[in-house]
């Protein structure tokens, strides 16, 4: 199982590289890895398992964070209006709103062992295409928190960290044309 020992921390160049596309169909090893990434998220959200294995709770994970520079992400969380749980190969944003959105609490990252305060402006709504663990091509239309999570993960595949989006002059400046998400 994946534990925090497997999570790569900032300073490791893999986190600022562009990850490689996964050749389809994915190998059984790539499928197993994606399943393990999803399992990490589920385990990390179970208080008992998280405590037992000292897992930091996560709602998303990208393969570069476990040292694999491949375009694979997992997201798992039960939000009020969106229940999302996906493992995706080669996720890509095919369209997005002009309007932006940001979490009023800012963002963190399992690969960043420090607080980096500030608003992270992202697209408010996105349409994402990718291939799921069963090998099906899928298209997701996301808004709200789910949209933020997926963008955070796809950024990891392009070597972008959440703090790269924070306004260095005024981290808490309200982004223009943006919705505040609590
Ligand atoms: O690339 C992926 N990552 O770095 C894991 C990140 C991904 C999220 C950060 C902002 C949007 C996506 C992650 O999940 N976190 N960031 C660090 C510690 C907290 C944790 C988190 O937000 N946990 C959480 C939130 C709500 C409900 C349950 N748990
Ligand atoms: Ni992250």
C-alpha cells in the first residue's frame, strides 16, 4: 500500500517535470498503480487507517507524487453535490470557463511540508477527458470543489505546484472575475 514514505516532497525534480503520456491500453502495472493511488486516498480519509499508518488525508494524488512521471491521477472525495472517485490516464482539460474560482482557505499539497498562504485562482468550470481504470474514454464536466481538485492534479502532471498560481505581491488579493469557494 502507498504510505507517506512513498510521497515525493518538493525539491525532487520529478515534481517540476512534465510527465509522460501513458500508452493505451495501459499495462497491468499501470492499472495496479492507479488503483493503489485511489486506495491511498480512501485509506487517508478513514480516521482509523490514517492514524494507524500516519497518512495525511488527501482528496487527490498524481503519479509524479509517488515518483512515477506518468500522466495518471486519482481523485476521491464525497462532496455535498459531487461524489467523485476516479482514476484517470492522460487526463486533459478540453474546455473551461472564463470565470475563475478559488478556495478561500487556499491550498496545500501532500508533497509540500509547509503552509503557503494565498488564493490559488483556477477555472471555475472545466470539461475533462481521460481514460478510466476500466479503459473507457470518459468526459467529465466539473464545477466547484471537484473542478479545483482535478486542476490541482493535472497541474502536477505539468510540473506546476499550487503556489505557482499565488500572486506574490498580494497573495490574498481577490482574483478578478472569480468565485470564492468555502
Ligand atoms: O496533489 C494532491 N495533493 O497534494 C493532495 C491535496 C489535493 C487538494 C489540495 C487542494 C485541492 C486538491 C490534498 O488533498 N490536501 N492537501 C494537503 C493537506 C490537505 C489535503 C486535503 O485537502 N484534504 C482534504 C480536503 C477536504 C476533505 C478531505 N481531505
Ligand atoms: Ni498536490
